[in-house]
């Protein structure tokens, strides 16, 4: 009897979206404390695209071939020995293993049960797959790294993107005064999500019109027009810059310290408990999930091209289940 297999999208070399191709792979089996999840949908994130090209988490995944992806929403197929929190048939979502390989662009994944949470009841699998990495990044930067408090002023760059649209809503929920940067076409939508002020970064230099900020969540980085460095000018003394995509260089840290500001890098980590909190906020209507487009698994390359256009509103998702 042949071993069970699954559909997946893999790559044999680093490169552009064209290196992604459909393959058939052996289906994994859960180890003790792990669950086997049948993936219904998988989220697509900028880190996927960077890793595909040899940056991002490529240093962790190693040389191709490998299967990309960390965001999953699906159904527990089987639970390994020692799992007490989930059972076969449970609908779950999660960001397993990050930054180690999870292989979400496939029909099945295995991971520790406690890296998943029950899927929000009010979301489809397509919507739920858009949540974990982006919402956990927003939650952990605001709640854990910045310890954002009611009444503080927070500036969120790339506010209309996957992480950004969650960060706006979470910061608003925490009682902060929320300022976001985005193109003018997305301003009304961001105000609906809870932004108090929105700045069109294509029309003005944000540091010329924003100031006295307690926290900056920079989802752009210094690689693009020195966004992190310029953000220091918006912070009040003692204020904190959380630089997500490109981290904090020694030069940036020195500039921050010389001005009496603080700067820290951040990398998201799996957190089933926080995902449970996020699910409750979604089911209570506090957090809305924006999915711009759903692609079939075999069209992963097209999804990557869309992400790399830099014009995505919310998230893109791959539909894995036929």
C-alpha cells in the first residue's frame, strides 16, 4: 500500500514568482503533541515573497527545494499522543513553526497543537487564513513590545496593508490616538477601521505633519526612503520606534539614543493563546478582516506578483482545498 500524498506548491531555486510550481509530496504525520491539519486556505505574506527570492527567512529554511507559507486555516485531521486541547474535526487557524518551515502552501501541515487556536466562528477559512501572521504581528508589537496604553499616540506606517489594518484596529481598541500612513484612496476605509488621522505619504513628508508620537509601528523600514530614520523625528522624548521588516541597524539605534528616543526590532512568534484572544475580538466584531483576493493554490505565483506590487488592501489568500 502506497504512502499517502498531498498537493503542494514548491520551488527548486531562489528567484521570482515563476520559480513556484505545483508538486506532489508525501503527507506528513503528527508526532506526539502535534496535530495534522487539513489546510483549506493559506495566507500569503510579504515574508513569503522575500524568502522565495533568497531573503526573508531563507537563512532559516536553507536551500530549496522547500514549501513556503506559515498562515493556515483548516480542520484537524488527527491528533498525536499527548494532545488534549484539540480533536479531529476541530476548525483551527494558526501560524505554525515561524520562522522555521511550516509548509502552508500544501494540503496538510503538522505542528504543535498549542500553536493553533480555534477558528473564529464568524469567519470563513479564506478569511481566517488571512489573520495569523498579520494579526499576531500587530498584537505583539502593540501589546507586548510597545505596551501601548489608552491615550497614547501611535503612528502606523503601511496602515492599509495586512499587518497595518489589524494594527489600526487593535490600537483603536486599546484606546490610543491612531495615525496611519497610506495612499489617499484608502483613507476613508482606514478611518472606518478606527484611524483618527491619515497621512498620504505620496503627497507630504509624514515627519512634517506628524509629531508628539509615543509609538511608531514601522511596517516599511529604512530600505524604503529611510522611513525608520525619518520616523524618529515624529517621536516625543522617550518614544519608541518598533521597526518590523528591516530591523534596527547600529546607525539607527545610535541616532535614536542620541535624540533620547528608543528603537527596537521585532519578529513575530507563534502564540496560540494570543490567537485565541484575537479570535474573540473578531467574533465580537471588534476586528474586521480584509481579504482583497483569493487565488487557487496552483496560482501562488500570481498571488506573489500581486503582493510585490505593493498595492494590496488587507491580505491575499490561497485556496488549498478543491
